[in-house]
């Protein structure tokens, strides 16, 4: 195992908070593998590049000989993490959470080392779901209302007259209880998780455990360049998305985001990032070429060598030559439903979320049938008008219609 000094430089690079660095040094100097906790609430089907930032930091700990403790928050996902939210999150069903949890473990294999002994995976429902009222009361006695209300999310919502569910007030305590259960030496999270992670330190101290070190990583803005990357906002790049989809999305990011994306999404060492950004700043590397380099790198990170070049070629085929992608998903439609409005057909094919959105896309000129633009939002089509033809919405959404009698 490398010296504590070397490990400390690697592990704190790119972090925003390390509470406390002296404690982390002490733990590293003991020379034993640390238990490094990361919690994931499976509230959506895709893990995106924004969340991958902290996953890559966890992999750094693994590569230095430490043990990743991955907590799938199947119980806390049903409570709803209030971090960064201005309103109560709608509750998820147990079935929804379970479905998402299965996909999460598959996706994180692209980043984390699943060699036996290098990782532990647990669901917090295994210990939180069995708590009775006496257990809950003991847990709540570990902190105060004033302490919980110090959190920005809660204090802002309270001052603004926004509702705060009591279950949300319990969320930091539940996350902290996870740290006690797994005896975490370190907990990782985005900067929006700082309060929750610090609650883990508080509960560990109350339980007679040595408090965990808390390391936070930066939040990544989404494709819009404004809000935090989020599937619910539609400004995300999923790590399991096809390479051409990832490439196309990354080519759309604002130029101002490129330095941060190079730092947080490529997996490069700092020296390479700094050299690339210096070339970008001096003009030796043109912005469009830098963006292509970024997109190729990310695609290869998740899809393997050669995938980046293939995705770039597909991007050029679609956006430069205005041709359909090499592989267009087919969608089978029951012929008994015709004639039908084109807007409804777009929704049935999964190209838009609703008939209303379909009409809006048509009115904006963003819909084509075999390359011919549709302009009437109330257009009705017969089966013969669309059978075997390709529907396109915007620049990246395609479907080939197959009408079945």
C-alpha cells in the first residue's frame, strides 16, 4: 500500500470538502484498508455522468487498496432525499425502487471494481425496514430540530412557506444510521450531501464509533449549462446510453462547461486535463475539436476502445450528411388504430412523452417522415402513410414504423 502522503494527494484531488483531512491521514497511516461508503438511492433507471463523478472517486479508493461499501438505498429512496429540492419528492413504490436498484448495480460495474474483497453491496432496507417505533425514537433523540433546520434545503423552504414532510426531516438520520451499521471509515457524496454525511459522523460518535471522514465531490451541471445534471430535468447523459447517443449529447454542451467536463467526466489524471485545457485556452485546440475529443473519451470510457471513433462517425453521418442512423429502432403499431394523429403516433413510438408534446414538436417544425418535414400539428396519417417509414423528432430521436394488421 502506498504511503499516506501519496494516497492523501490522490484521494483529496478534485474534492470540495474533506472533513477532516487530518483524520483521513490518521486513518491511512494505520495501514489497513478503509471502509469507504457511498449511498445510492435508486430513484431513476439511469446513472448519469453527474453521479459518475463520485463513483470514480470511490474507484480511486479501491485502486489504492481500500474497500468500497456501496449502499443501495431501497428504503431511503421511498422516503425521498430532500437534497437540493424546493418541494417534497413524490414517493416511489417498492416495485419501482426494486426495478431501478437492479439496473444500478449493473451500471456501476462499468466504473467500480467488483473483484471479491474489493466491494460490499448492501441494501439499507435490510436494517432500516425492521426498525420499530422505539428504534425510531432512539434515533431521533440523537439530534435536535434546531440541528436539522440548519440545513439550507429545509431553512429556505421553511422561510418560503413551502411544505416540509416530517419524513424528509428524518432522511439525514436514516443516512447517518447507514454509516453506523456498516462502520464506515469514509463517506463520499456530492456537495449537496454534506449535511447528510456529517450526520453520519454525529451518529457514529453517539454510538461509540470513530467518526467517518466526509469527502464531497463537485456537482456537474447538465447539458443546459445551468441546472445540476438530472434525469428529471432531461439534461443528462446516462453512462449506459448507447455511444452515439452519448456523443451527440456531449456535442451539445455549452463551450463554457468544457473545462469542468474534462476534469470530472474523462477519468484523466490532472496533468493531462491541465495540458488539454491549456491548449484550449491558447487556441491550439479549437473548441469544436475539444468537444469531439471529450465526447470520444467519455464514450470509450463506458463502451471500450474504438467506440468513440464509431460514435463520432455515426454523429457525422446523421448531422453532417443528414442521413438516418445506421440502426433505427423499429416500433410495431396495430393497424386497427389508423387513421390516427401523427402526434399520437409519435407518443406511441416513444419519441415524445405525450400527444401534447408531439403537437408542439410538429408545430415547431421538428418532426420529419422519411426526411420530409411535417408542419400540421393536427395531421392524421393512414397506415400506408407511415408503414416502413422513419419518423424523426429533433436531431437524435428516430423510429421506424411497422404496421401490423
